[in-house]
C-alpha cells in the first residue's frame, strides 16, 4: 500500500487550520452585524458553506461518528487541536458546529465582547459541565458555592446530592434572590461561583443579574445564569455582566420537542479563582475540547439538527407565546378558583419591575420607540383548596397535556411537588418555595381562548 504524505509535513495543516479559523471569524463578524432573527435563520451557514455541502440550503446532518484524514500529518494536527476538525463526534461534529455557532451568536447578540458555545446531551449535562471545573478539591479547603434556591429540581439535586453530600462542597442557598444583601452575605474567599435562574422554574422568580454579577466579580468568581425559560430572544445575561449562560435547549428553543439537548455559552476571559489560562480565555471551547471530551456528554447530531430547525423561528415564536401567556396569566389572576399567579409579566408580581428592566423582545420597539416587554410562556399558579384540589384540577384537563416537560408548542401542565421537584423532599421544596398546590403551566401555540376554556372547565 502506498502511503501519501504531504512533503510540507504537519506545518501545512497548521497553516490550513489558521486560515480556517480566520475564515470562520470573518463569517462571524459578518453575522454579528445582522439582526437577531437573521442570525437565528442562518448562523454561520451561508452560501459558501452550502456549496461545499452539495449545495444544500439546510445545514447538513453528519451521522458518521468519525472523520477521515488525508494522511498522518493531518491526523496529528487535528488531534493536537492545531487546526479545526471534528475528528470524532464525542469531541465535535459539523452539525453540532452549526448549532454551537448559532447559539453563541444569539446569546452574544448585543454583547461587546466575544462568546463561544459548547452543546451537550441535555440541560443537566450542561449545568454539570459549566460548574464542575470550579469545584475541584484542593487539599482540605472547604469550598462553597452560592446558589439561588429558586431553581429546577434537577439542579437542586446536582448541587445538594452530588456536590454537597458526595463531594463535601458546601451549598449556600439564597432564599430570596431579590435580596442583594443575602447574596453578598454568603460569599467569602472559599466561594467558587454564583448560580441563579432567570426566570426560575417553576416559581418564575427573578434576580438582578447586573448587580449579582458585580458581587461575583468583586469576589473573583464567575456568575452562571440558567436562562432556559427566557431564551436569548428575551434575555441575554452576558450583556448584563454574567460570565456563563446555560440552557436546557430541549425546552423553549426546541418547541417541537423532538430532541434533548443542552448548551453552555460563555464570554471570553471569564473571572475565576481557579483553572488554567485556557479555561479563562475561552471557557466553552475549553469544555468542548477537554472536560467534554473526557466526560463524554456529547449531543447527537440528529438532535442538533432538530434543534436548529426550531431555532430558526425563535424570536417570532417567543413573541407570540409570551403574549398568549400574559393573557392566560391575567385570566387566572381574576379566577376565584386560583389563590395566586406567579408570572413576572403581571404588574402585581413581586418581580415585575426587575423583570421589566431585564426582559425585552429582542429588536423590538413600540410606537414610542421603547423596547417591548415579553416575559416568556411559563407561569405557575396555586389552586384554591390545597393540594388535593390541585390534583383534581390537574386530572380534569382535557386539552392541556399532563407531563413534566416545558417549552413545548403544545400546552403542558405539571404539579412540581409530585414531579420535577419531588425528589428534593419536603424540606427542599420549602426552601425553594414550592407548595403542594402549585401548578406549572407551559402556554403553547394554541389559541389562548381554547387554553383558558380548558382551565375554566377544570377549575
């Protein structure tokens, strides 16, 4: 067998890689000057990308698990990360690349710096990858993390069970995320990161990202924000000072519900007390090429393509769904069978003013030129009569689906105390302010009148 090897050796591939990096950056710069909706449709996939993919106007699906190399020099340069490649789908894949670049551009829209993305197999794997590098044990030092207790049940279990009980990392819960003094009082020299959801699932609680980021940076640690419910169509935490944003991409970005996926999007040059220069310089790329490679939470290329198809219409969907959700929230707020509605779009909600300052439909303006407020398509409410009445209401739903999911184009309800937050126990639910009579409702794409009719008959 004749082995074909470049006479120029590995240097020719390193030079090719440098040109590939430069070309990609030029394309990113072009897209950064486009509007949000245009970025969601195209990402980095343009005319030239289409021509090298048999002219396909859609991002191609690469199901092959591994890449063929021209020769040994090409392989060596690629596996040494000296040139862009996809090598093996546990590390990278062309379809994943298109999704990552689109998410980085969307989450970084309006941000003065640069952002990068690492997609993962689920939202929980994204949260694990985003937090684990900061909590490696160093001698006998007692590490701690400061976390809003108003968070998803899976996040609560990761921090309380896997980190605190199994690894001895102290979790300091912020019981009132509105209270900056509480955040500040829990931070000390052993704190490794701050973490909060905006808005939270299921209580739709909000916090001041800009001010909490300031506290984090004064302590030399990053602020990590889970922005799953808002999506970058309504909120971009990097613009407010956050270092890292995590998403369960399975949710509002993927309204069709055909894939499970997660994402970590980070600004370049994050703040951290620990880690290498590579970690600080480009955290998402560091995750992708090193911890992500070793832990193996890779996203399926098919799932990435399903997400991309839904992502193209993100702005218009979040606009429509948010307006429908506000109508439903207003209906429930006036209903005699409901004792409380949790939705930051309602003026009487405790987080309304703070949410109005931070959550806006991207690239929007009303007649006066002011940005249009949108608050997402998730709300929660308490059913009059307690837990048993909440279950009776839930069982009577005829249009709204009963499931633990959210973000769907079909309306879905759940009772968090017996589903998404069941395993954290009564004490954990009390800490997170999740009563047994609370119902979480994902308002979908149906006509809001039909949604309200189903709620009416069930109540």
